[in-house]
C-alpha cells in the first residue's frame, strides 16, 4: 500500500512539473509573439510626436524619448503622473520626456494655458505638479474651480504680473489645437497616451512603461 502511495505521489509530482514546464513554454511563446507583433508595428511619424516648442525635460539626445499626450484635468493623467516622475528619476540622463496636449475636458484649455504661461518663467514642471496635486479642487467635474489656478501659480513663486496676461489671453490656444490635431492624426483618442521612441504603449502602468523603456535602451 505504501509503495502504491509513493508511486501515485511520484506521478502527481511529475504531472505538476510537466504542467509548470508547459505553462512556462506557453508564456515564453506568448511573449515572443508579442515582441514580434510590436516589431512589425511601424513607429509613429516623429513630426507628429515632437515639435521644437514642445515642453520637455531630460537630454535632447537621450536614447529614449517618451511622448505623453495628456490633459491636466484628466484623472488618469493625474494617476500616471507619479509613475512617470519615478521612471524619469530612475532613468535620469537616459530618457527624455515630451508633453503634448489633448484637451478633453471643459477646463483643459485653461490649464494648458497656465502651464505654458508658467513655462515662460521656467516653471513648467512645477506648475504641472501643482495642477495635478490640486486637480480635485480646480478640476472637479461637477463643480470645477479654474479660478483657483492663479493661486497655484502664486504659490510656486511666479511673477503674477507676467503670468496673468499670458494665462488669460488666447496666446497659447493655437499650440494646444495643433497638439490636438497631431493626436487625431496619430489615432490618439484618450489620455494619457504614451509613445516610447514612436512605439505606442498599449497598457498603462509602471511595469508596462518600464518594460518598453528597457526594450528601447537595449537596442
């Protein structure tokens, strides 16, 4: 009886090992298929991804360029913001981030104007941090308070005499509309949308974005 139990246990163990091995082979095959499919997808037109006046940080000659189409009033963009910041820190000096606008909410244009006005004073990224940090207040979809945005500009130390007219006018509207037109040509319909060296990120999150960065750095 004991011998039979040992035999059965041995068979069960071998079966489990075979299943695990088969599952591993299947996952590896799926990953190879995914990489092959990604390699066949042509990179997006660089002329539609980056313009000379597009806000960017990181070396211009970095091996990897991340282009993010975002909407400052988008909650998903806010959720991805710390992930993007983390990756920019982890890959400092090797990755460049470029921001493009895709306004999809009522106050998106106002927020984009605030970013551009802050950028004129060298405080673009501080303003982006402030807008995302305070988005539940100024960008509430039921009771938005875009009138709060100048206060955030004041808090990060902007010259309000220069900020206010740039923010309130239509100076930056053409740039935002150009970005929207480029997004449409690229087939981008939602935010945030990322391109890594022209390759579209198919799934949001830290790991998918990191994996695509690593693939491009390894080339």
